[in-house]
C-alpha cells in the first residue's frame, strides 16, 4: 500500500470522530445543514452533504441534538442545536481529546529532547 492511500484511510478515520466534536461545538447556536457546511468550509474544514446529513440525523436520534423546523425567506429549514445531554457528552469528549493531545505533546517533546 502506498503512503497516500494509507494517509487517506487514516484521515478518514480521524475525521469521523473529529466531525462529531466539531458539530457538537458548532451547534451551541442553532443552524441548518447548508449553513453548517458553508461555515465550516470558511474556516478550512470541508464536509460533504452526504456525510453531514446522516450524522445530524444519527445524533438527533440519540438525543444528542434537537431540531426544529423554521420557515425563513419562505424556505422551510430544519435547524439543529445541541441538547443538554449533547453538552454533557461534548464535555466528556473534550476531556478525552485533551488527554490524547497532552499524550501526543509529551511524546513529541520527549523525543525531541532525546535527539
């Protein structure tokens, strides 16, 4: 297997969990699908519709997100926001991410000191 193929596989695996954390953070303010995609793209994170919408539905089914239909400019849009449970879950995920980040930092710093 070449490095580009392996890198694509690893990136895909890492992005699945990372996208969930991004969504749980982004949806402190209610938003609809296209706005989420557009806003994330503006900060350098590209997500496809066929990735985002199933994730939103899955998180809503698990009661991590809540939704509400609103009509804006004569267009019905489903607005998602994080639930109370989702905020608790996000807090725990952020703890895990912080620990993982710290471990990587320690490994990186320790290896540099030994070079």
